[in-house]
C-alpha cells in the first residue's frame, strides 16, 4: 500500500462519515415523476456529456448528477465537493450517484433577510432531486440540450 501525502486542504477525509446519505423511508418526501426532468448537456469542456435534473416548478432549480464508476471514485467526488464547501446529496446505501445544485432558470431574490430561507429551499429541493433520481432516474428519457 502506497502512502501519499495530501497536499491540498480541499480533500476531506472519510467523506461519508461527515455527510450521511439521505433516506427514502417517508413516502410523503418522495417526489412525483412530473416534479423533475432530465436534460443532457453535450460537449461540456473536460466533461463530455453532463446529466442535469431540472425542477419543473418555479424557480426551476438545476442539479448536476455525478455518476462515479466505483466506490473509491464516489468517495473521491464526495470528498472534493465537501472540500470545496459544496453541499451535495446522495441516497444512503447508493454510491452510484451524487446530486449537486448548479443554479436556477428563474430568478430568486436573495438578501440579508431571506438568505437562510433560500438556502433551506435549495437544500430541500436538492434532496427531492436526489430522491427523484433514485426512484425514476434510470427509467426516464433525457431531453437533449
């Protein structure tokens, strides 16, 4: 086993211990098929084709799907995202995808008085998008962009 020194502080050790996956136990939390849709972005520099989950209701939040090919790559993605102070989501027990907020198609006013509410809405929608991908992701047809 090779011992490597980690040079950057952007790498978080034991990422799944620091960020547990969300659950799908409560049926009231599960989104409907029509709540989100998938879009493919082609020819993204250094990434190729990227899958995006798009919320269908306003403010139409957009989430990128990272699909690691192994548990090691999953931990690598998760540790790098946490090291960059991002807020990803994944389903407990599923290490084949991570969902990350990328923006909105409609505008959201953010100010000092409502920023905590906006962050809470983003996190709740991100978790719903992860649950949606868990339930419908492999069965949905993607829209090409």
